[in-house]
C-alpha cells in the first residue's frame, strides 16, 4: 500500500474543480514555507514527507496540511517547541479578540 | 546509468516504508525508458534531512494505459509517462 497521498488510480468520484479565494493565512503559510526554505530550515522533500505522514491528512485542506507539516518539521528539528507555538497562538488569539 | 532510451523495464513491486515517490499503480508494471532525465539527489533520503548522495539516475518511463488499468477502454496507443528513479526499475525481458 502506498501512503495516504498515493491515491492516483484509486476508485473515486468526480473531481471537485471548484475554486476558492486564497485567504490571507494561506498566503502567509506559503510565504513562511519559502522563508524557511531560503534559510535552509526546510526542503520540499522534507515538507512532502511530513505532509504525507500527517495522521489527520484526510481531514485537512491543502494549506492546513502545509501548516501542520511545517509545525511538525520545526518541532522535529528543535527550531521551536510546542509550548512556544501554543503560547504564541494564545497571544495572537488574545490580540485578535481585543475590541 | 543502467538503462538507455528504448530499454524495456519493469517497476519493482516493492513495499518500501517512508517517503516514496513511485506511485502504487505503477508497481509491478512493465514499460520502456522514453528518455534519461538526469541524475539527482535521492528524494527518499532528502525527505529525512540526509544528503541524498550519490545522485540517482531519473528516467522518463512510458507505459501503455491498457497495461495499467483493468477496465481501460481507450486506444491501445494511449500512453502514460512517469518520472521514476533507477532504484525502482529492473530490466524487463518479457515481450509485452
């Protein structure tokens, strides 16, 4: 069996060719990926491997996979800790909810 | 470089854990080397932060669609091309 990403040729229904507006956080996810690559902290092959190994792969959208995989890689490499990520996320949420 | 354009090849039917870029639907299938793309660091190793060296030959391999899909109703001349690394190919001596 191939990985969860290796679905080419499997029985499936029609392909959803619908488009959606790219959201700001998705652009940011793309930019962060580029920046991490430029700094040598992440490569396309590493990122693909991390995406393919996400347990929640089938429940995530395209850029949600990107973000989850980047987080996984940065934890794996010891660039960030999950505490640091959680604290920062909480801080942003506080700021977001300020009137 | 083990193979040349025109050589018959078969994709290994191997199960390899990790980051594998050879699609499941091609495993065990026979085709031909259409062209040599070049040599590149092995993505199966790059995926884990290794050097991927020595570089591995990458081939553009052709397949007949009727050899890939049981219920294929299109022309016998319909082809599919895939980029496959040398470590996934073995010489094919059959006459498919």
